[in-house]
C-alpha cells in the first residue's frame, strides 16, 4: 500500500509540473507518470512479499520508460500532422481538432461540402481536399475514416444512404488525388448526430457536414 501511495504521489507531481511545458512534454511527463504507477502496481502484484519493494521499483522504472517514450513518439507525429492540416485548411472554415483518443478530426461544414439532399463535391471543397490529400500522402502510415452527416430534412430512408454517399464521394475524391483507397474507410450517420438545432436553417446547415478522422497506429516495439 505504501508503494502505491508513493507512485500515485509521483503522478500528482508530474501532472502539476506540466504548466510550463509544451504539449509534447506534457504528454511525455503524464505518460511516464501513469506508466510508473501501472508498472509499480504490476510489480507489487507479481512479486513475493519479501521482494515486493524491489518489484515495485523495477516496475515503476519500466512503466515510466514505456509510458513516457510511447507517448512522446505518438504525440510528436500527431502534432506534426495537426499543424499540417491546420495549414492546409486555413481560411476554409474547416475546424481541425484532436480527439480524446488521439485522432485528428476535420469538420467540413455545408458551405464548403454539400448542398441539401446532394452528395456531389462542391467546387469550394475541391481545393481544400487537394490540400488534405497532399498532407495525407506525406503521412502515408495514417488511417482515414470519413463520416457523412445530414440535417433532419427527409426520412432515415433518404438520409442514411445520403450520409454514406457523402462520405464515399469524399473518399473517392481523395483517392483520385493519390490517397490509397485501402487506407480509407467510410461511414454514414444520417441525421442522428446533429451538432445544432435542426429547426433553424443555420442549424441544419451546421449538421449537413462530413468529418474526416485521421489516426496513426502506435509504433511497433
């Protein structure tokens, strides 16, 4: 129990010391601390009573190395891709964010993407997708998931396939610009995941969108 308390204290100190760090350093520090706790707990659980202190110490060191190193490598690549995507979409109205599970999310609104009831790529979207394709081709190990959405106009029988067709049209355009088809998967959510109120024109326009998620597998060890 005493060793667990010490390990948890290490996490608290590591996280509290992140205020003046950049994003990569914060992720590394937090990952190392969490890894240390996990390693310490495993070391305690798998060691005999007489060797428990040694097991905790060894587990904590190993866990910190794995947690810190892995987090840094993952975070570094994701930050580079995020910066590239932000530059590629600057001024387009596309929002670039990072999800809780370390995917990059590009939210392409209706004024760039699709008109009501249609899934053909609008002219305003093409140069943006050209830039996105260039960035994806520069980071060839990433996986891409494209999700289409609609507003609430029409029934599920219309909206569900429409949302899939929007995702497919986006995938096909990116493929035509050199992004390997095997890297991309598509999905359609119809009108079931609105971002705004569907009772207003502005809300419906916000809901009529396509989202592109970019993920990268953890490095092989």
